[in-house]
C-alpha cells in the first residue's frame, strides 16, 4: 500500500493550516487518494501507472488549503456568543483544550516546565518559611530577646554564647527592669519514658516558671507550668506534653491528669503545647516541658546543686522586652546587673559579660548567619529556577504565537474581532496554567515529603515539619500565572494590530519571528545557560564538599565504633550499683569476641557544648580568677584507646585514679597550647567549676571534633569516672570489624545484666558522622536536584529554539545546498549560530559562580569555593548538552530536500 | 477535461453535491464516484475540485462534515446537508429546472 499521507502532507507544507486542520485534511485527502489508487488497480492499471494518475489528480493543493484555511478561520463552529460570559468562557476553554491537544509537545514542555518551577519554589519557600520567616508560633516574636554570657576575650573559641546559672538567673529575674518577663530553660535532655512495652527515649526541656508566660502562647489543652509551680526544689511533679508526643503516645486521647514516668519519676500531665511549637529551637523540639525544680529528682547527677550554685552555668535565658526597650539598652542593663551579681557572689566570673540579642537574630544563625546565607542561596537558586521556567514557557509561547501569525491573519481577514482572539489566547493560557499549577503542587508536596525523608527517622516527631504553606503556594502560582498570561497574550495583542497582508506574507516567509523576538530569545537562552552553569557547578561543589566531609578526621576513629546510651539511675540504681554496672558491662563487653575494647564516657560525639568550667591554677592573677570555656568529659579507663584519640604526652587514666587518689585530668592539645607556653601542661594544676580541689594534668591528647565536624579547635578536659561519678553514660565499643557487627552481642550483655536497663540510643560511629552531615547532605541533594532541573530546562530550551530556528531557515538551507554547500558546512553554520548564546551564557555563568562561591565558602568542608573540577564539570556537561541540542536540528537541516523547500 | 465539463461544473457543481447529499451523508470519494458514474464518465471530480467545494459549502453553512467510524471501516469524514443546505438545494433545484426548461425552449424554437 502506498503512503499517500506523506505525499499529501508534503504538498500541504507551508499551507498556513493549523496543526489540527492540517492533520484532518491530510487524513481525508490521503483516504481519497487511497480509494482512487485501489480503484485504478482494480481497473487493471499497474502500480506505477496508478500512482502516477493519482499524483497528477492530487495536483497542487493551493485551492484545497486556501478553502480549508477559510473554513478554519470561521472556527470555532459553535454558535455565536449569546452574551453569557460563562457560556463564552466554556466555549473558549474547549477551543483552547483542542488547540493544546493539537500541539502536544508544546503543551508537555510548557506544563512540565511550569510545574517544576512551581514545585521547587513551593518546597524551598515552605522550608524557609518554617525556619526563618515564621520560625516560632509565639506572640510578637520581635519582642523576644536572648540573654547569654560571653567571654571578654574569645580566644578563638568556637562557642561564645554561654549559658547562665539558675542562681544568677534568679537574681536577674528579681532585679532586671528591661523585660516584662524573663525565663530560663535547659535544652532537650535525653530521658527514658516508661511505656507498656518497656522504655522509650524521650526528650525533656526543663523550664523556669515564666517560660510559657514569656512566650505568650496558649495551650491546646489544660494549662502551662506557672511561676507558683516552681517555688521550691522538687515542687510540681507535672509536665506539659508536646502536640506530636500527645498524638503519638496518647493517640489524641485526653492526657490531662494522666501520669508519665520519666527516669523513674512520675509526672502528671497538665497541658498540651500548641501544634508546631518546638520550644525556642526552630528545628528540634522536646516531648515534655518539665519544671526546672524537678531537675534534681529526674537527672540527679546533672542537676546536683544546679538550682543554687552560681558556677553551674547550664540554662539558656530569654525574655520579652518592655515595649520601649531595645535589645541594646537591655544588654547594658543586664551586663551591669551581671557585674553586680558577680561581685555579690564572689569574683569567679569577672571575665564573663552578659549580652542581650534579639531572638530572631539568634535563630537566624546569629552573627555568622549560616542559616540565612544557606537560605538566601537556596532562595536565589529556586527564584532563578522559576525565572528560567517562566522564560522557557515565554519562549515556547512566543515561538508558538509566531507560528500562528498566519492563522491569526486569516482569522482577522475573515472578520474575527481582536477581542475574541485575545479571549481565546487567554483561555489557552488559563488551561496551561491550571495544568502546570496542578502538577506543580504535586511536585511541591512530593518535595516536602522528600525533605522529610532526609530527616533522621528516630527523632522525626521532635523535628520541625515542613507543611505546604498556602501563602507560599499562592505566591509561586501567582508568579507563574502572570508569566503565562503575559507571554500568552503577546501574540494575541500583536494580532490586534496585525496588518493582514503583511502578516500572511510574513507567515510564509519567516514564521513571523521578528529580529527583536530573536534577540529576546537568544538573551533568554544565554540567561538559562548561565543559571544552569551556576546551579550545576554549585551542586558539584557542595557534593564534593560533603564527600570531603566524610574524610575529615574528627580526631577519633568513627569507623568500627558503636555507642550505647544508658542511665542506670533512671531505673532506680543507687550509686554503688551504678558503679558496679559500669565496671561489669565494660569487662563483659571487652571480652566479647569481635570487640577490641570498650569504655564509658559522658556525652555523645558531636553533641557537646563548651561551658565555662576550667580555671587554671598557678597562672597569672588575671587568669587565675577567670573560668575558661571547655568541653567536659567524664571517661572510664580505656576511653582513648577505644576512641583512638592519640596520646601526645603523659599517660591515660588508670583504675588507680579513684576517689582516694590525687585528682587528675587529661586535657587536649588546644587547652595545653593556649594556657601553657609550648603546651607544657604536664604536672600543672587546674580546677573544675564546682570542685574545691585542683586537678593535676597527667596527659595531653589530640584535638577532636566535639560539636560539629570540621569545627575550629575547642578546649577539652577529661576527668576519670572514678573521681567524678555520672549517672548517665554512653558505652563506646571498638569492634575488630564493622561498628554494627557487635551491636547485638553488646545489647545481649546489657540485657543479661539487667533486662530492664533502657538503652536510649544505639548508633554506629559512621551513623554519628552521617547524622552530623545531615544539613550539608540535604543541601547537596537539593542542589543536585535543582542543578539537574536547570540542565534539563536549558537543554529543552536550547533544543526548542534551535529546532525552531532551523525550521525557519529551511529555505535558506535549501538554497545553500542547491548551490553546493556541503552537509558539514551546513552543520557548522547551525552550530555556530546555536553556540553564540551558549558561550555568552557560559561567560555570565562563570561570573555568577565566582560571586556565589564567595558566599558559599563558609558552608564548605575542606574544598576551595573556586574548585576547578566543579566548574569544569559544570561547563563540560553544559557544552555537551548544548552540542547535542544544536547538533540534532543541524543534522535535520542537512536532510532538507532543496527541491521540496524551494518549490 | 473537456470544455463542456468545465463549464457545466462551474455552474452546477454546488447543486450536484447538495443533491447527492440530500438522501444521506456521504464522504468525498463517494461523491466523486457517484458524479462520475451517474454522468457516465462525462463529469469527473478530483481531489482538487471536490474538497475545496465541500469546504466552501461547509463554510457557508450548507453542509457539515463529521468524522465517523463504522465497523470494519476506516474513519471517514461524512458530509451531510444542514437545514440551510436543504433550503438552498430546493431553491437551486427549482432555479436549475427553470433554467434548463428555458434553455430547452430556446433550443427547440431554433430547431423548429
């Protein structure tokens, strides 16, 4: 059977018929030709003669296409407007749907592009909205300010925002005038919650009486902790439960008056906190808020004298400023007050001052502003992504509009009113936007779910939830709609002024694209390329940075390590029994096959904060009286070999370092170097806050990372477990193989000792590092996604523009080939033309990357922001994509049959 | 194509199509074949004649085209008469008959 369709299609080329009319005409006429051909064969003609006859009868089809264009121009065939705008709108929408169906590629790309732009923006805006713009669901957050201690000399220490003791806080609370209300709290502490199945880990925040009052929030159920609850130590065995914990633990049943047992202490639930309220942390919240007066009952060791001792700096303080008081004024008042309190209660803290800063400033990352920088970078990227998406859609619409110049001219010539055309174009835009928005919202929702999946699942109930924000959604949808309508209208508005004759001619000659439109398209393309380069190079850079981060030496060997967090006091062990437990478990676990060594230490890696806790004995007068910030660890024997922290000088702790022996300590190189010339600290003495006997330095060990991976060096001091008892410890186990290989046998040993012993946290060392890198990994993931999206959009844009431009120049190519131009020279011409905007874009992208990398430098781990490999990878992938996007249309150009296009 | 053929078609093509569509909807090829067979080959309508004509009739609202699928047949575009088309056909038919009668009278009187 002959392919009459292509025969007819070829004859109808450049007829000016729109997609749907042309397809129908081709089908109808090809059928006719087919029938006629069969008839001739039946009449006894041979194939060749029959074909020739049919061809000659088909003839040239000007009259056919002219008549069809006239019929097409009189469409839509529905009845004329009856004045009801709803009927008109319905008719226009149907017409729009039809013309979209007939341009499936255009519709697919436009809808996908819009959806990606809307989806990505909705996701990122949602995150930034939750973390930065509306970080706390409390009353008038701008009035809140944090009060913290700061070192007069920071000495390059990483942590200068130091907590305040409860005793100092009580003085502040009674004497200050800057705040209408002031409160203190101790951030989330790991507690063990007794459940029907055994024990579960829970997080508790210990608060002063005016915590909730200062925040100005209202409970969902019941009441909050009040000042009168916390008058004396041990008063008010009550707790406020978080919204998520209430849903999780009580399945939403009335929890008021019910008891929860935390660390063996029963507490009555008096209220439920509002949904999404995580305390003063925008990211991580507790399950319970407990009066600070219950601290010593629930965490006896940690809270020992914590409410009365002026040297126990462990509480975060914040207040609500009086209406006419600024944070600066409050800062001066509080600083003076702090000096007065110090003088009254001894000279121990004279180097520390007190400062007040707006809470929002602190939540957004303080002076470093890491959160803000990260967010601004992300915002800039998704903003640009939306811009690129809109540019792509604009480009597609302009190209489509240009290709419809002929159709528009005919319709005007046939009497269609410009307002009617504008209305129909608007209806098409509306449909396009609706489809884009629907898909975009799905992508946005999926994006939020994806982000959620990055979060460590074991604490997901305590983490901020990224809910799709309607305001955010409306914003992105609004921007996209505006773009679609604006660029969708251009062809229609042009149509209103179109000169029918020149429009028809132009349609034939060049597809209706003016020089201005071409320049505009090229500029858009260059912009897209630039943006894609920035995105791609940044994504590679951050990815490489995360990769490097895994190779950062944290100062201990995280591989083949596993940790187990326990607090025997929580299930009623007295001190001798706790000591027995520590010794027994260490010995049993150490002798397990596959275990190299085991030891106990207070705290987890990367979960430590420095506190002002060390005083150097025998140094100059000024130094003598000041407390230095340092990380404190209580460790058992074998800790350094288990962690593989190198001993630089001196010795490690031994079993003999007990309460009867001389108090000793091991310090890290940082503290040694800072306080003793040449780091010669061995045999020197120092004092720990709250202790009355000095400790002798018996060893100096390497610096580790205590708070984050790759941090600036911090002071650290280790004291032996037998000299400083702690009720809650973490067991560290070094395996001969992978860290996870011994978990089961370690847990079995603990169960064998006491089946009721709650192990609140079990993780491998690698997982600890992994969790620490959660934010950079998330950033790398997001940037990777955006980078790929940008590349996809840029390649689609380039290909579309090139294919369109080649189509426009088909005649020119035909002439060139007829005059003897080779395929190579045609390809070279097309590539040259296509690469112009690409090269401009690459140049602009390089500049953009240089600027952006300066901002990024503080978020990177051990990699130069101008990393050649990242940049090279970005440039190379774009060049490849650009080459393919230009080469394919170029190849098509060489296949142009000169006789066809010139006819 | 003979001169007579061309002349006849100019004046009468519309009438032919409309009258062939009076009984039932037909597709383009069917129409062309009918014209050719009923005129015993004296009139032949090809693609370039019949489809522009159908498009013009459709544009004027005299006929309407619709894609139809019938069992074991390809999808085809069938044309049918509209109400306006029927009225026009009636007028044209009367006019044609009067015209033929008038011509015949003239020719007969010449020969008489």
